[in-house]
């Protein structure tokens, strides 16, 4: 959650997964990162302090901008141990988005996972270059992007949908 610092519904979804003990499955390991962009979160800002959007600098560079270095460390140290990724977003610029899974048209594996997650809507959207989702695709890491609500707003219904969808995916993997 929290790739964009002002998108707090994802932060709340991951917080609930931790507070309910869902992050401690009977089988396997779950890595929970409630706030990936801590700088933006503390400043209620989408970007990193260097003005860059973290979700537009993946996979990053070792000696790049602050956001790029952060993305690089995430891709180098965390992503290699992941078998499946969930990415939680909200609508940007205070735009409300209905709860949805976004995936690339033709990605049958992602569509199958989207059906398991069972958000009210599944939308086809192009993968943004240098995004977390694009990096996962290049590394053959399955990923679901859940988006719902609007930036700067903590929406309990959106968080509930995100948590329940995550539970369905974890149940599918036999982890609970």
C-alpha cells in the first residue's frame, strides 16, 4: 500500500491485514508493506520529496533520484522473494474510483486471479511504463492492482472490499 503517499485506502487495507493477524498464515509467508512511500504519506503528497512519482520510476537505479533509489532497493531486495503481489491504490487527484481490479487485456492469469479477488469491477488498462505493475510483469511476478476510493480519503467500504478480496486470494493459495 501507499506507493502514492496520498492514497490511504491501501494503507488501511494492509493495516487491517496486519491487525487481524492475516499476515501470519498457516502456510507460507506474507510481506506486508502498509506505506511504501513514507515521505509522501507523512506530507500527504503523492510524490517523493524529490518531486518524483514512485510508481513511474521502477525498477529504479542504484544512484538515481531518491524515488529511483527506493524503487531499486525494493526491486533488488524484496521483489525477488515474492511469488505473488497485491498493489493497492485509490483514484488520484481526489477522483473517486469504484473498487476495481485493473489488468492488462489478454493477461489470462491476472484475469483468473481477478475473478478470485472478486472486486465489484474488473477493468482493462494499459500497463504504465516504469510502474510497479510493469516491473512485476517483466520479472514474471503475478500481480493484482486493486484501486478504490479517492486520494486523501479513508473509505471503510473500499478497505473492506480490499481486505475481503485479499482473503479470497490467500484462501485460494491455501495459506489460511
